[in-house]
């Protein structure tokens, strides 16, 4: 069993201020026994601001500060940040740090959809990432990745029992419903737990943001490999702690044959 805290927050524009938000939320989640503490995509700085001036490498001061918080509380922290790309763009990176690890996952599928073009400023990643924590293998994906079942099946093939999905979901008609369906569908596709941790809806706290940017709707959700929802939050800032049982993943895969019975791909 692995206890995972999902910290649904509204990130600000200032990376230093967001470090303090992470510090506070990690302490809260760790106090509830979380071994892994997850923050949304763009936890370093929310979308709707210029990203290139904010981007730092994984050995830069922002990531090191998060690493220090993870070490202080003896947890693994997952948080969305932006790192420099070789072509002048940035990469949309999940910082994965603590428990002797310090690495990143670069978002593979970029949000060129619903009138937004992430690829104008963000370069895509190429590598899938998994990590073992206390005998449970975690996979990682980011936001728009959740529309692509192949990635989740591939993470399942790599041994993931649970897939962490930080997100900053774009608002709009039907978008909450799509998010909820996609989390459960990817869980069924892969047999994995899917732990979706979103940016809170800024409107829930009266926060003014760029209305054209995908700055979050909340509704973080945790579903197991049978598609059963174990926890879901509302639109505002909140923490939920979920106990992830890898035995449920094994049972789901055996029952549905979702990976074993594939004939294409």
C-alpha cells in the first residue's frame, strides 16, 4: 500500500511564492501519512505568463528548493515546472524529487487543441518515466497526455501500478465531464490506478488569471484499474490522501485482460 497526497492548488505567477505554497502543502500531506505528494502541472508558475524567462534546469534553484522540502519530510514530491529546451522553447517538465531521486518527465503530448497552441513555446518530450517507491511502481503523465491511451498502456507494460497525472485543465463547456471520463478510461485501458491532480479553479478563490490560458478547473480524481473512483475533489483548493493498493491493479488486469489481450499496437 502506498499513500499518495494530491494537492489541488492555484499556483501564482511567482515561482518563489509557489515554493512557499509547496512547503505548506507538503507538510500537511506528510502529516496525514503521505509518502508521495503530488502537485499540479505548472506548479512552478501558472500558465498565462511568459514561461521562457522562468525556466530553470533540474539542478537550478527552484528544483533544489523543492528537493529540500521533500528531504525534510522524507517524501517524494511531484510538481510541474518548466525547464529550458535546446531550441529556445521550454519543456513542460514534472519534477520528481525525494527519497534519493531527482529527475524529470517531459510532457510528450502538447496541448495544440481547443484554440491553444502549447507547441509554440514548449518542446515535446520523448521518454516514458517510471519509478519505484516502497515497492510500488509509479508512472508519470501530464494533462493532455491523458487523451492518448497508448502512453498509459506503455506505462503499464513498464510495470506501473499507478500513474500520476498532474494537470492544469482548460475550462470550457463539457471539459469537466471529459476530464472525469478520461481519468477512468485510462485506468481501464491500463489496469492502473490513475491519480489526476489538477490546478484548482481560480474562480473558486477569486483569483484573476489570463482567461485564454488553461489555468485549471479543479476536480482532482483518483480511480483504480476497474474504473472505480476512490476520491474526487471539488473546484477549490484542497488536499486528498489516497491509499494505492497495487494488488487492485493486478486484479484489474487479470479480470479485464486490457493489456494481455491486445492484438494491435
